[in-house]
């Protein structure tokens, strides 16, 4: 019994000594430990976040039309072996989601490249020409609304 009392007293003296040695830094350590525990608990019990962030605003219908035509044209070009320009169209679509104006300018530059593109199949060439004209018109309409210059 006496040994237990001496052991508890020694442990208490050691703990008090460590607290004195820690001195002024102790409150900062306690606050940091509490903040860390709070963050850990919030992380464990927080609702899951959505996988993809939602756009801050909805895109204009004319922009959505341009995106749809660009996607269709990208698929056609990829099927015809023009994967480089098809991937550039996809990149322009992704850019529109981040910055509509810059994405439209990128699409506008691509419509000029598509205008001079020659495909091996006549039907595919005609379809690409029609889609290119629709894309050019949609991009020009939206660019006019946003007052992006120079166009046409």
C-alpha cells in the first residue's frame, strides 16, 4: 500500500515538473491539440462531398447549342481519324465550363481550322461542313451577345 502511494506521488511530481518545463508553450499546444481533434471529428462525421463541383452559373442556351454541335463534330472527326482536332474541340468545351469567353474564342479559332479540313468520305465531309457552319453560327451569336471581338 505504501508503495502505491509513493508511486502515485512520484508520478504526480514528474507530471508537475513536465508542466513547469513546458511553461508558456503549454496553452498553445493544448489549443492546437483541441483544434486538431475538432478537425478530425468534423472530417469523420461530415457528409460526403459531391464528386464534381457544380458550375457557379448555368450556361446560356446558345452556348449549350455550341457545345452540343462541337461534341457531335468531335465525335465525327474522331471516327474519321482526325483525333487531334477532335481532342482540341473537347478541350474547348471544357474551357467553356471554366471561362465561357475564352472557350468561345478557342472554338472560334477551331472553326477556322475545320473549314479547311478534308475528310476521305464524301458524306462525312458534308456532315462536317454542316456541323462546322452550325458551330460557327452558334459561337458567333453568343460572342456577339457577350461582345467578344473580333468575330466574323
